[in-house]
C-alpha cells in the first residue's frame, strides 16, 4: 500500500482530472489503453472516483490505547507495522497463505493481512511485542528459544502468536492435532519438529 | 487496492439501507476472500459495509429440531459447536478441513458460501477469464486445468466452487435465509449456486442488496452417522482435489437412507441424488458403494490435466461411505 503522501497525491489527482484527461496525460497508460479491456476501463473509472475520507480508529494494542487516522484500505498488518511501528509482526505473502502476520484480536488468532484496521475499532490486539519482552518472556517465547524452534526467524512471531492462540482454543490433544492446528503457519526453514516440541512443553507446563 | 469508503452497520436494516441496490457496494464479513480479491484488483467495490456488528452470531436449535446458524457465525465456532459435532459431524469435519485455524477464526458462514473460485487464471488479471471479464475467453480449458471441475462445466468456464463447508450444506439440504428491502425470503441451498453455462460471472441467485442472515440445517437424525473426506496435494491448508460429504442410515446392514455430495469436482457444491437413491435397500458393501460412486460420476468430462479426478473422486466416495458404513463387506 502506498504511504499517506503518495495516496494523497494519487487521490488529489483523481479528484481533478477526468478519465479522458487522465488517459491523455499519462503516456504509460496510453500504451496500455491500446489493449483496453473492460477491466482496465474499470480500473480507470475507479481512479477517477472521488477520494474516500480518512477514518479514525481506536484500538487497544498490547495494553496501550491507540488512536489512528487511516486510509480505509489499511490492513491491520500495515497499521501495526507502518502506523504504530510494531514491526515484530511480519508481512509474508500478504494474502492469508503463510501465517507470518498472525496476531491475536480479542484473544483469537487471525491473519492481520486480510483484516482491515478500520474493522478494529474497540478491539484488543496482542502482537509478539505484547506477549513478552526479552527480559520478561512469555512461556511460548522461552520455549521457542529453548527448543531452537526457528532458523531465519521470519515466521517466528506469527508461529508464537498462533501457538498461543492454539493453546487457548484447547482443541489439540495429540502431536498430530498440534501439527494440523499449526498448519496455518508455514516455516520455510522447516523447523516444524522443534516448533512442535516447544508448543508441547508449554502445553504440558500449563 | 482501489479507494473505497467504509461504514459499519449496526442493524440488518442499516446494512440493507446502506447497500440499497448499489452494485458498487459490498458487505464485508471476515474479509478473507474479499480483501484478497481487492488486493488483486479483481473486486473493486467503492463502498464496504462492515456487517460484523450485526446480531447474526447465534447457533440455535429451533422448536422443529432444525439448527439455525447466523450468517456471522465464524467457521471455527461452527466447527466446534457441540450440537453440530454430534448431529452433523460432516459439517464440522468439512469446516475443519478448510483453510487454516486463523482463517476459520475470521471466516463467516455467509462469506464462506459466497467465496469465489480459486482458479489461478481468475486470479491472474493478465489472462483472459470469462468469470472475471465476461466474453474474454477461458484460459483454463486449454491451460493448466489440474484443479478444475469435471462436473457441471461449460465451454465458458470449468472452475470449481472451492468451499468445503458448502459440500456438507449441499448434502444436508440447507436453507439460506435472506433479507432485503423487499422483505425476507429463503432459498434451498441446492438452488443457490449456479453452474457456469453461458454466464460464469453469475455464480448464485443472490440479488444486489440482499443480505444473507442465516443458514438453516433441517433436522436429519441419521446425519449423526456422517463424515467428510478431503483429498489434496498436501495434508492441510490446501484446497480439495476431490472431497465427499456422506451420511448413511443403516438398519441390519441394509441402507435406509443416504446422502452424498462432492467437492473439488463440480462447478458448484455437487449433490448426487441418483447415487443416493441407488443405495437404498442395498447392503452396505464396498461393491454397492462402488456402483453408487459410478452413478455419481457418470456425467464427468475431463480436461488435459485433470483426467485423474474421476478415479480419485470414486475412491474418495467409496472410502467416505466405508468409514461410516460399518463392517458389512
Ligand atoms: C489461504 C486461504 C486458504 C483457504 N483454504 C480454503 C479451503 O481449503 N477450503 C475452503 O472451503 N475455503 C478456503 N478458503 C476460503 C475461506 O473459507 C473463505 O475466504 C471464507 O470462508 C470467506 O468468508 P469471509 O467471511 O471471510 O468472507 P468475506 O471475504 O467477508 O466475503 C466474501 C463475499 O461474501 C459477501 N458477503 C459476506 N457476508 C455476506 C452476507 N451476510 N450477505 C451477503 N453477502 C455477504 C461479501 O460481500 C463478499 O463478496 C481459504 C482462504 C484463504 C485465504
Ligand atoms: S475456468 Fe472459469 S474462472 Fe477459470 S479461467 Fe476459465 S472462465 Fe475464468
């Protein structure tokens, strides 16, 4: 997603020019227009639509009340990373296919990349930063360290938030249950066995 | 993503009034399909109406024994509901076979029914696709069509309906409750989705401005003996190559009643009534299950890369029926 300034420029441009002018003014687009399909037409029509306003959203993030001014298109993931600078939550596929962006919303694990920040007014969000700190780790964070449950670490915040959500849900009885119920988190380094061990340890100690 | 305005509706009426008959506005539930499609510029609504605050989150048993599931019940809550697990295990299993725990925590009942196909050409705006852009052609018919349908296809589109939950709902003769400015109406689940025919862009009979409020599952005592089997390229977090939702009522080894619906093979959730009929008054044996599977699949049409599907679907039906068919053969 474009940052706020770029958005404003895009949006302002769209306000003041018509579709025709837009095509005439934009050389790159002119080339594309020669193969105009109805979807490019649709896109151009969208670009000339009026700019939607910014929204004010208030949510509790890791115990702190936050009020944000956001473009309605902002996902919770982008709001966390770009607006609140909580970069612990990772952007992987950005399409719900990898689980790197997993956070807890009102205690439930979700993919923050497919969730609009606008829909988070009044909710409680917990990210990896809110679970624990290096000096005061959450048991799941400690167990991941102890069991070496990662290699590159990119998927780890999502894995840990997902694992915390999994134990709270309480449906995992066997190793296979844990594997199945962690399948929404892909680990490219293949640390799955150690992730399983870490989760089991926390489950047993609970 | 293209710009849109966002509003949150607090009541059904507010949501219905807000959407009016504006075909450029959309409701948003879990957002797991809509936001994905908006990121790809496949869906470009100018307004989103957030319906997640509506009072449509209950699972109720009605006086007649039917179960009414609110449109906003999350897939995970429905899957783990005690009544659903006991009375309709196929529905619980189908839900748990779909997507991931995070996505199921977000996805709503109505959103799941309305999710769009996962055909990779539909998602690729550089490629022709009749569903996305009517008249542009179908890239899959002569393309890489391994995931595509073998039942209900047309020369315009061969995409599967991707939902697991819907396969169980088709088997269970669910009823969809709808509200709009014109009042309320219900649609039988089997009449809700459309095969592509000449208009693959029309996927169901929901009219602009209509809000799905609930799905009702008629009481069906023998559905406590039911299951859902899904075959896919990896063990989890993957769409079906083939799947089957089945229920059997067996007395003294003789089948009294059967339900069979298929996923991964049809352009809509695929109910197999003729195959069900063929099982009645028969013994619950592997041979009879096999003959029923042949009937279910008698109209298949395969394409270059999915010629394996009829055999796989047949085995899926047989093993699902065997799982609940007792040790009779
Ligand atoms: C990575 C990934 C893997 C997946 N794997 C599977 C799988 O294996 N099996 C499977 O079955 N599914 C799978 N899914 C799909 C998932 O189940 C759907 O995305 C989800 O069910 C959609 O529900 P939602 O509430 O998020 O819908 P939304 O995205 O909110 O809405 C979908 C559509 O429904 C409309 N809508 C929503 N609610 C209403 C209402 N009450 N009335 C009228 N219109 C409404 C919206 O306007 C929109 O057009 C997967 C999804 C992803 C991203
Ligand atoms: S199968 Fe359907 S969705 Fe896929 S490319 Fe063809 S028309 Fe589009």
